[in-house]
C-alpha cells in the first residue's frame, strides 16, 4: 500500500509544471512579493499542477532582453514596465506620453476599456499574452548634484532612461542627454559618472539603493505607466484550458493585491528616503508649466495620424 501511495505521489510530481518568471527587482521588493502571492494562489487554483519559478534580481535578463525572450518563446513569463514594449506596440507609445493620465484611477479605467483591448491585440501579434497590469505609481526624476526645480535644471544632465524612444526624446526636449542603461547597471553608471540622474517610482528608488547615490528626488510625476505581466504565446498555447484559467485568475488576483499594497509602500519608501537624508522636492515646488509645455510637444511627433489623435483626445476625456 505504501508503494502504491509513493507511485501516485510520483505521478503527481511528474505532471507538475514550473513556469519560469523573470524579474529584475530584488528579493523583498513589492513586485517580488506580489509574484510570490500569485504563485501561492496559482498552486492552490491549479491543485499543484502549475507553479512559478521566480528568478528575481535580474538573474536571467534585463527587461529589454526579457521581452525579446518572451517574443521568441524562450522565456515563459516576465514582469516588465509597459514602456519596454513601446518599440513593438504602437499603442504603448501613446500610453508612454508624459502627463497623459490625470491619475492612476484614470489610467486603470482606460486600460480596462477599448484602448486596453488594442494593447492586448498588438501584444498577441508579437508573440505575447498580457496576464495583468501592476501598479507602478508615478515616475519622477532623481539626480546626484542638485534637485530639478525648473526646465533650466535639465541642461547638460545625462539622464538614464529605459530603451523607449518616447523617453529618449523627452530628455532631449527638456535639454538633457538620454542614456540607455540596463536597470541593474544604474548604480555602476552613477558611480562611474556615466549618468547624473535617472527616473523611477519612489519604492524602486529606495529599494534599489539609488537613493544612496542620487540624493535629490524631484516629484514631477511625469509618467504613470504600469508594469505588465506577460506570458509567451508559445507557453500560453501549451497550457490546458484549466491551467490557463488558473493562471489568468491568479494574475488578476495578484494585481488586486498589488494595488492594495502599493500605496503603503510609497508612504514607507518616502519616509525612509527622508530619514536617509534625501532632499525631496514636491511637485508644488517645481516650475511645471515650462517642463510640461516642452514635454507635450512630443504629442505632435508620436500622434502621427487622425485615429491616434482621436484616441489621445478620448483618453483625456475619460472621467
């Protein structure tokens, strides 16, 4: 009888499947915690037939390389900032435009509608399926020498940006020099003088340790672009209907978990930054009119046809 139970246990293990999930953030980051929560829910929903093998801290690839692997079908799942997909997904270029969304609630409403369906369709054509969006807060600039309080403060600064044409053009238009550096290389780039600044949300700024080098955080909140959890279309096609349902439901549940946790993480990170001696410049202390005026000029470059212009106008009308 014992042998029979052992045999059944072996069969159960043999049928279990691990999906490799690539994550650049370190252990303990809220995104990793969210993925761990999702894994727990997935194991329960799939009755142990499916689980995530989370490779955090950039063990497998930086975000740009992970996206290439997802498209090629050589990586199962990845958590990426949506802006990383902008070279391949035309709709994402629009989402990435600075100061497009009034708030996060505004953004969630837009992504849940027809525009979100457009992004999903473009992703599928590139070999990826979107499982969920994660809150990424708002992105602001942080620098090593002085805070950014006006347009003039960008002059001559070398700012690290993601491999996104929108953000490269944004920095140029503001008077700085964009420098594309992999996320895991930002610390090194600060230390060797390759960059003078970067931009991200406050929890990532603190958890990455960038706050120890770039001591000025200017809350201009130029971008509200979410994180996205994607699975390779090749991997997705290989799953059973039951496992697809379990994975999708667990991803949605993890996104809800993430939103509830994010606000607390922002408060805690901001308090930690202040405790560590970071100079925080609030949006009310920044001459935003000049900065926003230059940034909005990007709209004329990236909104290249009447349909996209109507899309932008529709997004801005959403309440």
